[in-house]
């Protein structure tokens, strides 16, 4: 079935692979950094820095998103956001994306249309395009995204550079996505702002390069939970990290939702992932960039503590647990 009959197709099997590719890529604009977009065996992206930062994330239906909780458009935006936040966490600016889609043959084409619309919206909001990808048959709806970034002449900000005496700081919101997941898990669809945080994260993309320019010594995005992801920095850097709860912002909205559900808002802030905030360490001798807020300190030792004590609950999300 060719592209000219795409309007009549009800499922992806009726439309066919190449008709589906045409449907989601035609009439899409690409930024100047995409030198060659969809249509050939591979895409060509500009690499002004001479180095390429790249990352891949895989999202599986009913593991990372549920279409009874989120629209396909929201799932598409989320798929792009979780990848671009990894680029930002290296101190880079995004330059392009590749998307792989696996889906059952009876998936309605309208679902793919909405997924693609969400992906392109999030990509364009970050100043990049989708340069290519692949589509295959799969038993479950699966989205694989590969993102590329440019360091603009700076060194990458890794997890291994934290030093005793550094300040730990965060940019972006914490705990909102976990609160939204808890609300949806109880069968509710409001408060809208809380539920929306689970459906579509809002990574502070610009804060990553901003932190790199300000001399951040280490950085990671908060995808699995603040404590869990800071644990990666502590282990890679060979240091200890202590968070101070008096410095953590716990929004009143989260306190209200937690009270209604019999939960602890502080636990969401400390262990909730998928907000895609950024957490980094900076020398104590310099002021923090504008978007960043101090929440703790780096010391000699190992592990992550809260107010000087080990946190007694799980620090965040782990697959296969």
C-alpha cells in the first residue's frame, strides 16, 4: 500500500512500512544541523564541535507509559524528553534524534500519528528534528530513541568529577512525576498539574549547558530518583554526598496530594524519578547558575545520606526488581 492511500488505512499493517514512514515524516521541517534527513540509508548531522554526544533510551508500553493513563501524543513527548535530558546532563545541546518504533500490526494508524506529533513537538521545542529511524513489527508498542548532542567546545560533564567540598545543586522539579503516578494508580485523573508531570516531563534542557559553562564538576539527570542517581555520582567519583532536607523544596501541592493519599511528599522528592531534573556538583568557591538550587554537599567517604543518616527506604527505581 502506497502513501497515496494512507488516509484510508486504519491499522499499520494496512498502511505498510513505507507508507507509515512517509506519513510520519512528510511535511516536517528540519533544523539546519540536519544535513540529510529521512529517505536514505542513514542521516547526516552536523558536528560543529568535532565530537558527538549520544544516548539511547527504550520505552515499552505498560512499563514506561500506559495509554489508559496518557495519550499517544503525551507518550511521544515523553520518549523524546527522557533522551534529550541525558544530552543536557552531559552539558551538551541537542542536535538530532533517531526513532525506532515497534508495534503490533493491528495498531491504529491514528495512534502512530499522535505519537509522531508528540515527538516532533518536543523535538522542535528543543530546537532539533527527527533525522531518521526504523519501524518493525513487535508484540508490544515499543519506542527506541537515540539522541545526539554537541559540547560546543566544552569538556563533557561526567559522573566522576565530584570532589569533597563541592556543593550539590538541582535544576528542575522533583517528586511531581512520582506524585502523578501515585494519583493515577489510585484511579484519579486530577490534580491536572500533578498527573501531567507523570505524563510529560519538563526537563530543564538549557540548565545542562549552563552548568557546564559554570564549571560543574559532575552531573546526572534524575530519571530513577534523586538518591539513586546521586548514588551514581558518589560511586563514580569515590565520594560521599549528604542531602539536607531543609534545603529541598517540597511544593505545597505535593504535600496536599500526599496527605490525601496517605503518602510522604518528601519521599517522592527524594526517590521519585521521571521528572528528568538535573543534579550536579559545583565548586563551593563560585556562585551557582541562575536555575540551580543548592541541596547538599560532597564529603569524603562513600554513599548518599539524608541529613547525615542513611535513608531507610528504597532510593529509587530499579528494573527487574
